C-alpha cells in the first residue's frame, strides 16, 4: 500500500467520489479505515472600523492536523478544537474565526467520505463501515466509544457493544442490495441430540 500523506488527501477534497465501489478495508485485524483532518483557527485584531467595511489583522493561527488510525481521543481533541472557533462573538465581526477546515475518511481504495467548509460527500462504502452513523459526520462517529464488528468477513464500526441477530441480518441484506455482492455467512454447524443434550458434531 502506498504511503498516504495529508497533502495526498487534501488534493482529493472537493472531488466527486465513486459511489458505486464496495468497501475495501485496510489490512489488519482492527481498524478497516483511516481518518485525516486539518483545521485552522485565526485569532485576529480589529484594525479599522470604517463606515463601509471592517478590517482585521491576523495575529496568530492555531492548527490541528492528524492522519492515521481512528482514535477516540483524537476525535475528542478535534471536536474540542473546533468549538474554540467563533465562541459566541458577534458573527459579523468575529476576532476568532475558522480558517481552512476539512476532514476525510478513506480505505485502501481511496476516500469514502469528506467534509469541508462547503461540501459534504458520503459514499455507500462509508455507510458500510458506519451503519449507525448515516449522517456522514466523521469526527462524531468516533467521539463515542467504538466497537469493531465482524460480519461476513467485513469489518465495521458500531456504537453497540452487542449486535442482535436482526442487526446482523439487516446488514447482510443491505450490503447485498447496495453492492450486488453477498457477504459470506457462517456455515451452520451440524448438531445431534445425545442423551437429551444437544452436541455439536
């Protein structure tokens, strides 16, 4: 797998994503996807309040960037960082504003979802990894505790510690309907009744 950097992901933000391809998880037994984001907060000072416009000068800029495996503490860090932008000030003349801002999630074949200041793009592959996070909010998907589940050889994220059989069956059906591919179901094990007790063969 090629080395993927923040610059590689940033260049893909704004492009139309492939909504037909199935998910292709990253190697390993745990996290099937990776996340990346870059945020800037500009702290400004009022320079001139004219009759027609207001001019500011940027004094400092705080940045937060990350690329790698999803981690709850990283998601909480990003969530808290974004809360610092424009904290209840006058919307027309803020002295603390959000500058560059984008967040993305990708698997082995490329981006599956992204959000920047203007656009939101979510693919069915994203929903396959996040069956309980349909809004496409990547950061909020990882702020809550996450449990990696295995269904038919597919790794996915869930906020539920245990899935019901109905949840599993619904996922099999949705995956087949969406990607025209069937996930492999576990084979039923043969059983026998010996001495009034069920014994697996």
